[in-house]
C-alpha cells in the first residue's frame, strides 16, 4: 500500500523523528506479541470494530493482522518514518484494506466525522498535546462512533506513582520516543467529552515484575450521539 499525504502528494516533514527508538521498538514489540501476551490484547482490542476505522499511531502495524472482516477500511496514521515503512509492509499482508498515512495526532489529515471507529494503542502516552489530540479524535469520529483504546499510564501505589512522575521529569521521555508514564488516559478521555464504556485494568507483561510502564487500561469510549 503506497504512502500518500494530504494535499500536494509530497511527503511532509515528519512531525516525529526518533529513528533509534523506532528501531528498538520494532524489535521489542514483535517479541512482546508472544512473550508479553500482546497478540491476545490486540485481538480483544479490535474484536468488535467495524466500518471505516482510523488508527492513530499505528507504529509498525502489528494491529493490522487482527482487524476483523467487519472493517471496510483502515486509515493508519504514523508520524515516525522508520515505523511507517514497516507499517506499509504490514498493510500489504493485512486481510482488510489499510492505507498508511504520515501525520500527527494533533492535526489529523482527514475530514471531520469520517470514521465509525478510532483505535489508539499505546499512543496517548506519547502525543505532545494530549487535549488537542483527543479533540482531533472527537472531530474525525462520527457522532456515536467508538474509540477502542489500549493505553498505559498512572498506576500502582504511592511509591510507584512517585517513580512514574520522577521518570517523566527526567530520562523516560527522551529515551522512549516521548512516552510519559504518569498520564491518566481514562481521566483524559472524560475531560475531552467522551462517554466511557466498559474498560478494565491490564498489567503488561501479564506475568512478572510490575514495572512503571506495566499499568494499562483496555476498553471503549464513545463520542456522544447528537440529539
């Protein structure tokens, strides 16, 4: 599936440039599919998705293999060039049509209310402007449309939360492609005006030591239907 850009057809300057992190993430994420149980999480994340879907922060495209046949099209936004190239390869192997597009979560290159569902998977931790990104998600989602999310963030006891905040202020974001450990995705979705549906806490990895990055939530939110 070829890359395209909104507008002139020329590739814009990448809004995110973390080539070293991208190469490391590509290796680690593939290993995590089986070792950390991520493949099972992706299946649960996408099991009930249908219609036209936009996936924000598609990474190296590991979600693509898990989209069900009820999905008519996926527009996959990935700002990092190294990961985007890998996502293009994954799109070619997908069982549903996937178009991989450069762009940033804070300025999605698509029309308003154009999608039945939005998928975000380990993305909200790393966007530069979280409220703006969620406003864009709400803009491109049709009224009544679903947000399927799997995100990590604040969790654990007081000592763990202090460690998460300390890491966020120091080494973690520059080492991890802009990731933040102490964001609260559930609170952020509520503040952005989404209706929260069922969600549950997930530890990653499911077995083993609890790390500052282990505390995740998997669930659904909706853009309220207009009266």
